[in-house]
C-alpha cells in the first residue's frame, strides 16, 4: 500500500519515467510472447525458437537497465532525514523502490498480453487479415503457464536488480578512538602506530600533552592563548543572525574531483581490443558456419557475434574512464573559469554518466554495423527486429537522459552556491554546452571507428 501511495502522489515527470518503464516492459513482453507463438507454430524448429528467445535477451537487458536508472532517480524513495523514525529506513525504502519497479513492469507485461491476445483473435476477430498468424499461433491454444512465465521475467529481474543496486550500505566512518580487532585478532585502537623516535622528537610529545593552564600566567600572561573556552570555540565560525548578509563563500565552490579515477578504463580497452581481434579473426577464417539472425537478417559467423558482445562490453566498461579523461583534458593548458567548471563537473560525474554513455556508443556502433548485413541495398528488417531495435535504442537513450537528470540534481547545491557568488546563468549554460561538445568530440569518432571495424567482417 505504501508503494501504491508513493506511486500515485509522485511528480508528473516521475510518473512519465515510470510509464516509459511500463512501455519498455510491454515491448519486451510482446517479443517474448511472439517467440512463444513462433515455437508453437513451428514445433520442429527447436534451434530456431531457442535462437529467437536468446535474441530477446538484449531488449530485456536494456529494459532492466532503464528500470534501474529510473529507480535510482525516484525522489519518493530517496533517503531523507527523519524517515527512519517512522519506520522508513534504507532497507524499507529499497523494498518500496523494488515494489514500485515491479508494479510498473507488471503493468507493461499485462498490456503486452492483452495486445497479443487481441492480435491472435482470442478477444476479437484477428486483425490485419491474419497476416501475423505465423508468429502468433492463432490456430493453437495458448499455454497460459508458459506465457505467464515469460511475462514474469521482466518484473522479477528488474525488481531484483533494483534491490541489488539500492541495497543499504554502511558508509559511516569509524569514530576516532573506537577499539577494533586488528591483525591476527589483536584488540586495540584504530590509531596509526608511531615510528621510533617520534615520541620525543623536537618536544612534540611535551607540547601535545601540556595542559592549557599548567605554565600559569607568569611568562606570557593570560592574554596570549586566552582561556580554554575561547580557544575551543576558535575553529567554529560565529553564528549568523537574521538580517545579516550571507558570508562570502570561498573560491573552492566547484565540485571536488574524485580522489581516484575510475578503474575500468584499462579493462574496457582490453575487452574492446579482444572483441575487435575476434571479429578480425572471423574475417580471415573461411568456411565457418553461419548463425541465422531473426527478423529477415542475414547470417553471420558465431565469432562475429561474440566479437560484438565483447566490443559492447568494452565500451560500457571504458565509458567512465573516458569521461574522466575528457574532463581532465578540458582543464589543461591554463583553463579559464568556463573550462575549469566544465572539466571539474565531468570528472565528478564520470561514474554516473560515463557508463550509460558507453552503452549508447555500443548500441550506436552495433546499429551502424547491422546495416552492412545485407550488402549495399541495406538490411531489410522485419517487424519484430524493428521493435527490438527501437526498444534497445530507446531504452539506452532514455537511460542516458535519466542519468543526466540525476547528475543535475546531484550538483544542485553547487549550482546554487555559484549563483550566490554572482556567477551568471549564461556561464552555467556555456559550461553545459562545453561538456556536451567535449563528450561528442571524444565519443563520436570512437563510435564511428568501432562501428567501421565491427562492420568490416561482414562486408569483406
């Protein structure tokens, strides 16, 4: 009931993202049901039915990826102060988010079932004069347990992925002086050990252990260090009363870059190079068996498909590292305020927007390479292949836009601080344009090069 109330009272933009998740789930469910219909119409084509079911894994993965991105940006299930007091801790919010995702995906699956039954003619007469009877199995009773099992894949996998992604993590630092179990079970404090000779070096221990009033007011007088109460309050700024002007913020208002760059760039480059090498090997090996592709596409060698998969994985792994590198390059050669702001934001948000950007590049390169499957006349896509391509491209683009919205909300405090410092709004828009241009300049040629290399085995 709580998930239903939070779903009903959400912002219209949040409701739109949930409806997009339901639409993606409906498309994926329809593809799975069409695979079931093809298997019922062709009971002897066991390998062909399994191949069609395997190709449905790509739209399913894109739908789950989009559902996880929408769940992360849902403001209704984000942790806030005071919610734990009423029983809405991190674990409960994670369960609510997973339930909301399951509800949206279940709605889409039910719509897919109703549309599939309508096309079969079970609800009304068969439309389109029975043109789609081959993959609908209109003359065979629909096995309801098998249909429900296929339709439950998207809600179950999406809700489990959301629960795994949003699971509570204890990121609280260890309080100073806390006793912990050390090496080999030794029980002691968590302080770092002092090196030999540090105890009495330059009187450091004597100065550290000297009490404030031990020396008395004889030499320096009471006014040198002041009373202990005044010294204890020195590091804290004075309280601000109403009516006073807000204090000037320091110039380090820019978002702090991550301490360590993303560690997936070497692995991504290695996997990308392995995928291109596998595709090059498929070009030079002759007489290899071809794997038929559904939807009217020509066949390709199994090694080509494996190379595509490795290439897409490599781009997804290298996306955060490339985004971080792009932000660092923007800040080279004596940058001004605009380039410094754009580069620092890219470095900070490299993990958040880099992975979806790498996935978009992988999908774009794969879609470009698929146009070379049928020679110069282009590929003649069937209706199911077109639906699958639209699902994958739409989900990846929507995931990238959702990650951009999440990044905008994450740096809202920095934007407000810059505006209070007097930064014009045109500079913020200019920094956004510089970031977009830098990412396009880096990922655009990379996508074209990978697409050309992926299409080379199919055109040679």
